[in-house]
C-alpha cells in the first residue's frame, strides 16, 4: 500500500433513506458499482469493500468502474490512490458459499489485467481480501496459499505436451495477496496474537491489517462486552506487532447506532477518542445516506486527515475479562427470551440490499442455545422498533461487579455512559407493559422482560435518563406503541410503515 486507508466505505444494508440515484427500494446490481464510484469521488473514502459474503457480487466491478468512470480513475489510480478490497465468504463456516470463495479469488488477476490495459502499465488494482469469521491462523494461511498455489500456480500446469496454462491465459498477477483477518467471536479476540503469529511464521507478510468486528460481537455478547473484547484484541495485537517488528494496521467495523459502534457524522470525535490506535474505520451506508451530504463529507474528510495519536492499551485485562464473562450470561438469557418477538418484527424491516441468509454465531447450528436470529442490523432495528434498545440489555450485571471490575469498564470503555444514554431515550416503559400483556401471542418470555426492566432501573441508578427526552424520541416511542398494538391485534398492515418512520427518526435501520 502507498498509504493506509482511513475510511472504508461498505455495503451494509443499514440505511433508512434510499439514495436518490437508486431506482427502486434497495441497492442492487449496477447500483453497487455506481455506489463504489461515489464512495471514492463524492464522499472521499479511501477504500471500498466489495462484499461477496451473503450476497451476489459483480465479478466485473473493476472493468465497469474503469470503463464508466475513466476520467476519475485516470487521476486516482485503483490500487495506489484508492483501494478496492474484497470480502470473501468463509468456506469453513459458510459451506454453501465455498465456490464463491474461489470465484472471488479468481476475480483478482482478471481485475489486474483490465487495470494494466487501462493504465498502460502493471497495476495491482486488487490485492487485498478480508476473511470473515477468522478463528485460527490456518484460515489465513490456506487463503493465502490457495491464491498462490492454485490461482497463480495453475499457470504452470501442462495441458498437452508443450502447452501450459500460462500460454493460454498469460501471466497471473499479482503473485500474492494480503489476507485481512476479520475477528468476530470472543475466543478469537482473546487469541488474536496466536492467530497473527501463526500466519506471520508461515507467510511472513510485510504488514497485517487486522479487522475487528463490532456489530456481531454486540449481538452475540452485548454492548459492553463487545467494546471490551475489541480493546483486548487491539491491545494484544499491537503489543505483538511491536515484539515481532511487524506493522499492525487495525481496522474496526463500526455502524451508526451505539450498539454497532456509534460511528455516524455527529459522533466522529467520540469514536476517534474511543479507538485512538485504529487506522481504518468503516463508513457504512447509513452514515452516508441518512445525514445531510455536506455533514457527511466533512465528517469523512475529518477522519481521513485526523492524526492517529496513540495506542489502545487495556487497563487491567484480568478485570476486563471478568466483566465480559459475567455480562454474557445475563445478556444472552434476555435475547433468548425475546427471540420470537425479534424474528417477528424483523419480517417488517424493509430490505436495503439483496442479501442471502447470513451465517453468524446465533444463526449457526453450533451457536448459542440453538437461537436463530436475523442479521445484526435487523436485530437492532427490531428491538428499537418495540421500544427495547439492545444497548441496555444485560446492564443489570453492573450491580454485581466489584469496584475493580466496574472501574475496568470506566477506564477501558470511555463512552459507555454516553452510548447507553443515547440509546436509552428510545426505551419505552409503556411498550414493556404492552408486550407483557400480549406475551402469549408474541411468544415472549416474561422473565426476559423482567430482566430488561432491571436493566433500565440499573441505568437510572447510574444517573442515566430512561425514556424519551426530545420531540423525535417521543415520536419514536409513540410509533413503538402503535406497532406493538398492531402485532397483538393481528392488524399488521401498518407495521412496515411504523418501522420505516422509526428508522428515519434514528437515521438508521439499526
């Protein structure tokens, strides 16, 4: 890389307002190619993630970008000035997508052939891939070696005497790729140094871009554990990088709501303070499409030009891990009790992209307690829609922490109080009563509701106001009540409208 990207525009389906340039209700097909161009040229993102995980991605994206928007890309060389990074499906977890893993890797040399012809010289237009759900070094090593030995290595295969694949397809470039581990579960976060070390010993990369997830860890473990896990992983990885003399360039996947990272144009400084060691931040769809354009572009420009000031050193890691362990059980118990309601409401949240079934920890057969849930964005949107912001779930755990454990949260999650308060204004006491009365029809555990009430009371004990505090949040709570009433009475024809109105108030699906 000529420079480490500061902003990575993604294709997350989390936006409330459909962009004006989209024909229809959601972004699909060639819209995504145009979207990538706008990410670079209009919004100023350094990098775009081309996502093969859980969706059909255009394998001719580079050809289309360079041919349709040639003036821009003549002055902004793809792979040098701006970057296109592929997110692969994980073939060990998403078994139905194994061939897509191969298809995405085969895109790389084709893209570089197109770029070579466009620029009149060798250009590594695409040379980085993101591997989600990375859990061990072998995941990275095999991905790297598959490209090296199969995608590149096939050129040496002899087809008939005297004729090799090389003679048919020409030389395959680049000769190797950089594999970016996307770390998403607790065990992998706590073993990130082992994952990087194992990869480094075999591949000897010049640097490692480490991608830390925020949305799925929050959905699986709760808000506070997700942030603390990220801090531990960042601290361990950067310490290891110093020991090995290996540059580590952290990335973090932060969405617009507090539960998913709280990176939106109005909270840029807060997130930069929270993660001072992170080089690359995801600029997700809601960030770009649910706020005024001038505000969005100024925020992205600020991130792009903001100095990376320091480390992410965890204070008292043992206490942090104790907090995570105590929190998870309380949080997951509530999720289990509310799963039916979450899944019911999720059906009314409008799709924003053409997505396939997502495979995550909750949705996988070996996942937590057999509970199946929608994607993280829809999960958050569903809970907000019924007046139960997920940021507060499990908060009652704080009552039983030691002073040292509570201080571990305060010292390591700087904005925890701000984030919880930002969500708490959408909490609806009346909605809880309504859900309790209709618990049988909604398939909700009264015990889970009681636990959530204790979470809200804990917030109030900590001086955090729970309930609407301004015009927009009061309107949001009223829509939540209408939605719940519609579900209980079986009159669901207006539910989608209520959901959409609340999305616009929140400036995000979830």
